[in-house]
């Protein structure tokens, strides 16, 4: 009975963790560049055994046209690279802006990196007649002049990345490989929407809650039987 109680309690803990993952997915269904967390039951090892390692679904969301010249979506196994106080982080969120000093940054203010470092567009902003463009291979152009090229990074195994706030990812070394041009394609004037499907997540949430309640009832039942056994032992 004790083993059954431990198994039911373990199942409840796992279901609660999965409920939190699904709830976070639902909360970010409209967040640009968000990558949904995968519940534990979706992760199987080579022997088809369920593991308890957290993982992220890096499949692409829908690309939405915005016509904003500072918006760019990235297709393929590659990421934009941004500079933070903790080091370089990766992101799929290409909703950029230009700060007061002329630097290309994320909406949170982290500087977007080019292959030569931080990207400053102050000179281009002075001339209002210049048209900025971002090519499919990441070149930032001012009319026909190439200003710089975005630092597009990749990792061999995306599941080694840890998810941080603001749709950013990192590995412990914060060192990444520069992606080849054939590894990705950029879409200027587009943003990638969240890859979360609200209907699927709601179905998962309902099933997880049912499973949680089933484990809860099992614990109650086992606890009741153990109490009865104790009472019988006193007779």
C-alpha cells in the first residue's frame, strides 16, 4: 500500500508540473516568437520510456506580415543573437526597435548583435530618405549599401538550451556557432507568432486535471484502506 501511495503522489507531482507548463503555454498564445513547453508525457527516450526532462518545442509558428521595417522573422534552425548583462542569448523574436542612441535592440532594450558587434544605425536615421532593408541572409542594407550582417547563431542540439524570460534561450557556455546562409531564411516585415495551439493546450489541460483528480482519489482510497488496516490491528 505504501508503494501505491508513493506512486500516486509522484503522479500528482508530475501532473501538477505539466499543468503549469500548459498554463504557461496558454498564457503566451499571443506572444511573438514564443516556443511552447512540452509536457513530460510528450518526451520519450529511445526505449519509449517517459522521461522527466523539461523540453521546448522549437517548431515554427505562423509568420504574420507587419510591414514594419524593424520586424523580421527567422525560418530554420537558427536564432537572432542579443547582448544581455549575462552574456549572449538567442531568440526567435524579431520585433526590434532603435533606441535613443541609434542602436538596434529588442523591445526589452537588449542590443541585437551583428557579426561585427552591436549595430548602430544613427547615421542612417539622420537621412530620412534612406530605406533600411534586411535581406534573406541577414544583411542590413541602406539602399544599396551593406551596413552590417546580423549575427545569426545555431546550436547542434536545441534541447540543450535553457529558456529564459522574454523568449530568450541560452546554454551554460553562452557560445554558439555562426549559422551558414543555407541554415536559415529571414522574412523582412514579418513576425513569427507563438507556436502554441490554444485548442490542443486546452484539451491537454482538461486531461491533466482529470488525471490529477484520479491520482488524488487513489491516494484518498489507499489512505482510507490503511486506516482500516490499523483499526483492525487494534482489535
